[in-house]
C-alpha cells in the first residue's frame, strides 16, 4: 500500500500528521526544492501533497518530469495567504486531470 507524503509549512503540518500522513516540513521554497526530487522516485509513495507556492518555485525541467510521471501523484495544496475562487481552482484541477475545460455552474 502506498503512503501519502505532505511537504508543507509548520502551520499546516500538525493537521496532516493527525490525519496519518508522513509530513516533511519546509519553511521556505528553497527547502522544499531540496526535498521534493527525492520523493519522486521512492517506491512506497503514491501521493505527494505540496504547498502551491512551493510547486510554483520548481524549475521548468522538474515540472515537466512531474507532469509525465504516473506515480506518485503530485497534488498542490492551495495557498493560505491568497484568497482563491474555489470554483476556478476546481475547474483548473479538472482541466489538468482530464484534459478538458469543464465550466461549473450553480
């Protein structure tokens, strides 16, 4: 059975630990850049959850590698500092997952 690993800041780490996930704390984007590549090739990991701002700091070569991988699945965790439109965020995730733009209506 595959594990869930979360790369996040100190504020969010406790909640994920309580949920049973393995958590790697990264205080900055630079720390996360050092941790993430090593997680991509571990056989025991199925899902890696990463703070969205950490994902945005990765270089283009690493992002291409992540997009082509089937496992582990990399899930960005929305930033807590900016206000996001939930509908737009879900539409973006769906477009990335299935390759089509689906518009959600109320």
